[in-house]
């Protein structure tokens, strides 16, 4: 049984302010670290302004989306969101291949950026497609939840995800591809897909990996090989990771201070993918622990909201958003510690970049919409189906 309307005051009251506060604190920490290194980092002051503007716009966006009924929106525009996802990723491929003048990529770079003419900003469509993919995929899983383990339903789910993953593969953005793969796996697991399918998927990946490896470009193979052992090429592919690790070690327990430190100045892209290393050198173990603790609180809270939602697909959305933050946090910190390949994954709410910041808050906004419309229903949750249990 549904209520016919919910007041704006009631919606704002039902928002999960722990989730929003964690996101805002991480963004604030990012701005402080960028400010502390603004005298060293290229264009540092401008980056502080852009990051601050993106964070402020992101918070406003989260509040705005929280007031919109996610269920009505997704139910009505599910197909539109899926088409939007395809068009956004295709635009990257077409522009980078045929209109290089407005491409944000060059040389061996991934085809994942678009330069907006007349504006000194770059757009990364794959960042915004994350939430539309999560919303449409959650609805798809929800529609087949009673028989999710039937071959036909599994095949259609793989086709749904495969279209998006295939386009990402064409853009050569291996890092984002892996994040999406993790999102898909986490949502399917939460949706009740049998573990036998996961085992079969793992076997298939092992079988096809040698074929994929043979068709990779040399720089892609080097990034993977050197990523796990940067000492193999310390002057080239391993340089970023080694300098990042050196900055983290230099920070020690207390750090050099918000305006201190000098090792981070030698890290290429220190302001974006390796800002965690800058944090470590400036604020030491305390700073890195603070980020990890806040992010862990955010993820745990997302999973708590997932358990409390009435609609199954809303629960899957929360799982998908949590999966984004888990995958990106682990991969980015692994890159900075020189233990995982450098694949260009931003640290959520922290790495410099308007696309990353806005898309992260966009994800938070959808979750807040789920929270703020929780009183729309009198019953706590739909009756769970038997088919959701792993076979």
C-alpha cells in the first residue's frame, strides 16, 4: 500500500546524512590536500577552485536527486537510461577516432575523454554511465529474480552487461572496464545468481586470457607486468608507482604537514590518480587512515541501506554503488602503493576531476532518493522470493 505523496520536508528528513556527510568530508579532504600542494602542482590554484566547485555542485545535485522519486523515474525512463549509456560510450569512440581535435586523449591514451570546445574542461562519459548502468541492470535483475538462474535469463543479463563492457573495451580503458566488471559481479551475486555461474565465468576468463594477452598492445602488457613489479622498469612504466610509494614512505606516521613534503612533486598526475600519495606524504598515516575510515563508514552505510530498502532493485542499486567505491578505492590505493597496475582509476570523492566528483555525488544522490522515499510504502520490504537464494 502506497502513500500518494510525500512532502519535501519529509523527504529531506528521511535522507541518510551519514552517507552524505562522509562524501562531503572526503571531498573537503581532497580540497585541503590540493590546496596544500597548490604551490607545487601545475595549475594548483585553479585545480583547488575547480575541485571546490565540483564538490559544491555535487552536493547540490545529490540533494536535488534525493527529492525525485527514483522508482517513478527509473520505471519510466529505464530504456532511455540504457540508450544514454550506449550513446555516451559510443561518442567517446567516434570522437577519439574521427574527430581528434576535440579528443581528450592522445598517443597511447585510452579513448575515455572528450574535450568540450571553448571550455578548459574534459568530460569522461564512462564516469556518468556508471549510475545509469547500475539503475538499468538492477531493474533487469529484478525482472528475472524469480528465475535468475535459468540459462536464458543469465544470457540476457550477460548481453545487457556485455554491450556496455564491450564498448568500454573498445575505448581501451582497462581500469574502468574492470570496475564495471566488479559492479556486474557484485550485483549478480546480491541478486541471487548461482555460484556455479561465477565459477564457470572464472574458468572462461582463464581460458581466454592468453588470447587476450596476445592481442594487447605492448604498452598494455607492460602496464600489467610492471604494475605488479615496478622495479622491472623504474625509469618508465614503473616510475609513477615507485615515486608514489616513495612519497607514502616519506610521510611516515605524522607526515610533513599540509603545506610540507616534496617527493610528491616528482609524481606525474599527482593531483589526480596519485593524490592519495600526496595525502600520505603531507598527513602521514593519520591522513590515509582518515580517508580509509570515512570511506569504510560510507560503504558500510550503503550496505545497511541496501538491507533496509523495500524494493529489491533499490537494494541492488545500493550494492552497485558500494561496489563502485570498493573497486575504485582498492585499485587506486593499490596503484599508489605500487602493488597493482597503474590503470588510471580515480579515488572516489578525492582524486582531482569534475567528472569523477560529480558522478560520485550522482551515485550518492540516487541512494539518498531511495532513503528519502522510504516512507512512501507502509511495508518495509517486498517478500523475498525463493529463487533469490543461491543454488
